[in-house]
C-alpha cells in the first residue's frame, strides 16, 4: 500500500507505479480530513485478504523475469471480487 498526501509533484506517479508493481494499491490523499476514511478502507482490505501460492512451470535458475497472472473464475458469486497481485518476479540465479 502507498499513501501520498500533499503536493508531491511527480512522486504521485512513482507511488502509483510502486503499488501496482508490488500488487498493492495507491491511495492519494488530497485532503487530510479524508485520511481517517482512507485508513479505515486500508484496514478493511487487510482483514479480507487471501494468500495464494503456486509453483512455476519452469524451475530454471536463470534470473529471467516471470509474469504472474491471476483470474477470478467465480461466475456464481453475488459479491464483487477484485484481485491485486504482484505482476511478476525475477527467478533466482544459481
């Protein structure tokens, strides 16, 4: 999670990119009076997270970038589901 408050200039884009690349979300704060509401939303989000694990198809220790894709396939759900995840990772090198 990233939270940006005040006039941060180009850092807002950096915070948004950082949150997206690491599977998080960015919460811009334009008015400090909105901060308690944003904190409550972040708190609720932390309480409703799930942890997924997987094993990659390639176990090669080649240092290459591996993309990660997550799909929600619950067509019968009556609740709106959203997924946030790390977009990828670098495989370890030997």
